[in-house]
């Protein structure tokens, strides 16, 4: 079956699958355009569809060429997500560049995303095809010109299934029903037979072959074709990079016999939120057949979620498994799926794993099975078939998948019968043998390998219900050439390695890149300019000589660039050390010489000066009593062009000029140092009470006044404390949950869930309520749903990791941040977040190593000064663990811990966004992007205007009084993935010292200019 168009067709018609019991974790969307552009006012339209397919024996190649029209008056990025089924693989894609289709080339997955987003920011023409998780794929195209078109070509190869002596090829076409132009051409050596409604299909004979043509998509939205299948073995060969690969198709018939079932079986039931998508009725029907065959058997039930439930044991007598069935029918599907959260039971003979194979939580794979324990993987929904199949075959079992209840007879036979199967394979004249499956697919084995001689002989050891036997297949020099064998060999090898993808990541990546196979480690990319191929070291599809020449010239510059980057960081840290060593005045400011920021949004005004020439500062406002605030989640940010203009004007407004202010002379001991010169505050926009109506603050987790405000020993023996503002969301569901008794909150959450299934805010808020009512395990389960919302959304995963750290679960946060690092190694925040998670999890050396990566790598200009912040954290961690960290790799110029009295760090989850940290001290002096250093020595790092942060406020020796901490949403140049930007504030007293105390809070800001009071430091 050709499943790429199935994914496309899903956008254009309702699903025919059974309705899930409670719906998907992400609420099913209404019919949507084929290519989704999030910022489009009018949907992008499919203008034309051209499909070329060719059948060769049991193999098929399909090319789908689509032209999309953007009817909007702005340039857009389009995104297409689709699944593939078993046996299918992406063969390539191409994008029109200057009127010609340019083929994609393989690239490491993390590098592909990095390059795509970097070039997209420049407004050039990249396209990226990547595997997200399991069999899900995503194609991103930019730009789609305003009132213009974009053409893309997708190519698939698949091994067909046999049925009743026929190869069957299915082509869903509902996705193309709305296209203004449609054309389909299918070629085959054997005459194709149209099964079912075929519209106006015409079959003609030409040149010894046949062509089927369609000028309009059939009314039924599907074309099904059958061709005669060969009865004997067939082999194909292919040259690839100087080597010859073969593919053998071997019919395997034999007797079947009832399989001897064990005395004890374990049902491993995926009870995560994605489990709601499965066909539970057919799964239970399959189990009914199993237990009726078993008669008397011990059955264990293990439910998998973010944490597996303890095994429950049931005794089945005379096939009666009613108690276990009732338990399964009562399952609540919620949370993520952790594969490593349970233990194998030694008395169990085999495991029946019902799930989709999308293990998206935790650090490890399945537990270690005892020798002889079998694993059967059963799947009734879209799944990571490669991983499930590899896991099952590695443990003596097999994957059995079905899409319709009518297939249960086949699935039950595979589970309960010992049919023909391959026990082993070797070859003379060939090596590197890989097998699609040890179990024949509709009576056919597919085996691939590398030819060492002109002729080879494949020797198979097979078995069926009557015993073992041997079978040989000759591969001659006259075997027909095909474009399939090399990539199918690579695909079979990758599928075997998928049983343990973490251990085999490098091998999977090598195979994907070497053979152009899209995998979890390899993507396909198209770039516009040869200079971009050189800049990012990606081999182009053509112009190789020019590429090598430009690449050689670029290589000589890299070493000097890396050294210059480290020298720049050393200079940056030297300035921090110099600042730290200065004695800053703590008396009230009488007057200053200033360089004044005349900002558009409001700045320093000489009229604000007091008559004596001093600068007037307003006293800080106290934290108000906690009050509920409304929290509507925004649908989108302002238009990108408008926001870009806003940020440009902001940049222009930050031009500074000298202002002379009359100053009375100060005693030398009280005078501020000459360099760097402190500035009077350029008044930033004030926080307004009315702005709080559009802000939700979550995760403050203040369980008691003692936790909200804890005194610790501060600098100079003073007591310093942190007070967080304990706001709560005021949405109807939040009020309902807070008002309910603890025992009812989870049930009410399930009632509300389908109304908010795609909202990250919903799961964050519910987790907070559950934790505040003492339901910690359920809170963690609800929070883990963020790992299920979007298969590879690093922004959402970062929010999940931050919240896990905040609630004291660093061991759960570490694998989340490890996953973020794999997704976005080009962003320094990925290394920093993981380093801080390692530190919290008690792994200081790994923390130091990751933080040092932030220091030594050369980052995009969007991340100014992040090295300084990472160095401060690295040295503080090393100082706290002197016997557990080795700083030998750290440049000696950078090895110095600089303890601080007060520290505040702001980071956020949305790219291309500008958030600001404001800290107002007891003098009323505000430290922020327009006033980076205060009279008493408060200091803020570089302003991040392009995404994520962090921004850091530091003060070594704070004077007594209160310090107000605020966060401001200045603007965004992209639509916000979560509907609002999620901010993380980390407040510390005694940072880098033995008495360090930290408080973290997560909050969300919706609109530009939103400002929220986060909390206060108080120094006594």
C-alpha cells in the first residue's frame, strides 16, 4: 500500500478508522489544507498533482509532483506531515529552484534542522524532509512566495505485498481531489488489473509493457491495482558506490501447526495517551482467541505509562479471562510511554506487547529478558513498525500489525500458529546478509546482501510445522538491474539496529547518509546556493568540483576562527572578573555622569532630575497579595513582518548619546569607578496592573509561607530571602479543579481533557493543582503528556524539562534535555539546559562538560554573551564539587568562581522572540537592557532579541532592602508554538557559595508589552 498519500488524504476526508474510546491526546483537527502554513490567512491550495508509478515484479516506485499556490499577500513557510506504512521508504524529494527541480541530499538530522532554520532566517530557499518519530515524516518548505507557487516532488519505493498470487498496489488519491489539474501514469511489465472503482482508468500496451492512465482522481478517492506475481524465486542487482548489492524474493510455503503456548504470559499494555488511538475492540478480540487456545494459563498485566504500574496477576481457567478483560476495559489512557519503567518476570514464558512503539519518555529501552522469553508486538494503529519489529525479532517473536478488524484471522494465525519461518541465512559469493523478516510476508521472504563474486548462492535454513529443511537461491550475473537492492539492504540493516536505537545511533546515521535513507538520524535537504552547501559542509547534488574548491578555501579559516572565539570569551570573562573585584558604592546616589539611552519606548529625561542635580528614582513597589488572574491563551503572535519592523525600531532606539548632568563632587571612597561607567536608569515601560489580565503564572509551587520566603545567610552576614508571587490561573477549568477535593481532581481533569487536548498550558496547570493537593504521581503523569503532544517539538520539550527540574525530578528531566540536544545541537541553550539538569541530578562532571561546550563552540550572533553565563554556572558547580570535577579541559583564563549575593536568570521557550529581565533595587534604579549597570554594581548581560535567552542579573554585595524582579515580553517574529511564551525565572541568593538557595518559577506571557512581577529579593 502506498501510504504517503494516505497521510496526504487525511487532510481532505474523515478517517474511516474506528472511533477511539476517548479521542486522541491531540484533538482531531477539522479538515485542513494539504500543506499547512500557520500564519496563512487563506489556506494554501493544491494547484496540480502529477503521479508517475512503475511496478517491477514485487517492487514499486512512485513519484508525486505537487504544485502549491499561496493566495496570501505574504511569504509563508509550509509544512506537510504524513505517515509511511511497513515496507515503504522515502527515495528522495526535490524542490523547484529557479524553475528547475533540485534533488535533495542526505544530511545528519540535527544538522539538517539547524541549516534549514538558519537559512530560513535569511529568507533563502531551503526545504527539509525529516523523520519525526516512528513512521511519521515532516516536509518543510520555505519560502512559498506571496501570490505565487512552489513545486515539490516526493519519491517513494516500496516492496509490494502478495495476495492470492497477485502483487497488490494501492494508491489513495483523495488528497488530489481538489487539484485543478491531475495526471497519473502507471507502468508495468505485466498487465495491471484495476480492482474496485477505478474512475476513468485507461490501460494501453506499448513497447512490451503496459500503461495505466488517469486524468482525474477517482470518485472513491482510491486506486487499487493487481498484477501477476512470479511463482519462483527472483533476484535483482544494483551498483552503489562501487559495490554490487542484491535483493532476493523467495516464496516460502509450508505447513502450519498450533504453537505450544507457555504456562505464564504477560500482557504489556501501552496505557499512555497515544494508546487512545488504537483499536481496543480488535485487540481484546485477539486476546480472547489467545486465552481460549491457552485454556489454563497465568496472565500478568503490566500497564506502561510515564511509570509502569506494578504487575497484576490473573488466573485464567478454561479460557475464562473475564477479570483481566474488565481490568483492560477500565484502563485510563494518559501520560507518556517509558519503556524502561518495569522489570521482566522470570516465570513468564512470553510477552504480548500492545502499543505503537513510540517510547517517548525515560532514558532506556525494554528491560533485559531471560533466555527463551519471547516477545510478540501487536499493533492496531500507526506505529514505529521498524522498532517494534526489531524488538520482537530480537526476542524470538514477531510484529503483527493490522488496520482493519477483518485482518484478525491473519493476525491470530501469526500469533497462535507455527508457520514457515527463516532460521538462518548464509551465502557463497556474498556477505552482509540482511533479512526483511524471518517470517514470510504473504508467503514471501525478502533477503538482501552485498555481492563479492559475479555469481552467488544464498543458502537458507527454514522451518515449518513439520520440521526444518534447507533451500538455496542462485543469484546470477544476468539478474535484472533494479534501483531497489542497495537501499532495501540499508533499510533492513537499519530496522535490525532499531531494536536499540540509542546504542546504535552512529551506525544508523552512517547507513542513512550513505544510502540516502531518511531515518531518525538522517534527513534530506535542498539548498538554494552553492555557497550554503559549502558553508554548512553538505555535498550538493551537482557542481561537485566547485564545491570541493570552495570547501578547501573555507577549511583554512576554521582553526583561526575557533581560537578567536575562545579569546573573545576569555576577554568577556575578564571583564566580568574586573567587575566582580570592584568595590561598588552602597550609599544613596547623589548624582551621576551618564550616557543616556534616549529610547522610543521612554527613557531618561533631564527634567526627571532633582533640583540638586541628582537623579530621582521611584521607590520599588511591594508585592501585592496573591490574586487570581485570567489566562486566555493567544492564538498567534503579531505578523512576522510587523514584529520584525518593531524589533528594528527598537534596535534603532537603543542608540545612546552623551548627556551632561551637573554633579556635586563625591568623596573618593564613595565615587563610582571610572570603567565601566554606571548609567542612570533609562525608564523602561512600567508594569501595569491591567496587563496582568492577559498573563498566567504557573508553577510557583508555593506550598507554604515558609517555602515562599526562606531566609538564608547573605553577603556580609546579612540575611537574604526570595519571595515569589503565588499567582494562579483563573480559567474555568483551573477554578473547577482547585475547588474540588483532592480525590476528585484527576477524574475532573479527564472530563476536561478533550476540550484542551492540544494545550500545553492545560497540562501544566493541572499538574500544578494535582501536586498542590498531594497527588504527586498523578501530577507527574499529567505533566508527561507534553512528551506526547508533538513528536519532536523542542520548545514544548524544554518546558517539560524546566518543570521537571522545578518540581525536583532531575532524573526525569535529564533524558528530556538529552532529547532536546539531539534535536537542536546548534543552539547553545540545549547544552546549557542539559548541563544544569546533570548538576541537579548529581552528575557534576557531565554538567561541567556540557556547559563548557557552550563556551568553546562558535554560535550564531542570535546568542550574544551566553558563554559568560555558562562559565559562571560551570565554575559554581565545580566549586561545589571540588573532588568530583576535573577542569583540565577548561582554559586556565576561565577557571574562577565568582560568588554572588543575588542572581536572577531569565530564559524562555520560543525562538525569534525578545523577552527582557528587569530588576529594580532599593534605590529605585532599574537594571535592564537599556541600563545594564547600576550605581551599586548591579549588572545585566547582553540583551537577547532573537530567542530563548538567557539574560542574567548579578550583584555581588547587595545593599539592604528589596529588589523587585520583573519579566517583560517585548516582541516576537514568529507564531508562538504554545499560544504564549513560557518563561523560566531562576532566582538565587548566595550563588556559587556554600549557602546557595534557589527558587524557580515558570510563567507565561501572551502579548508584546506584557509585564509580570515575578518576585522579590530582600536583603536585611
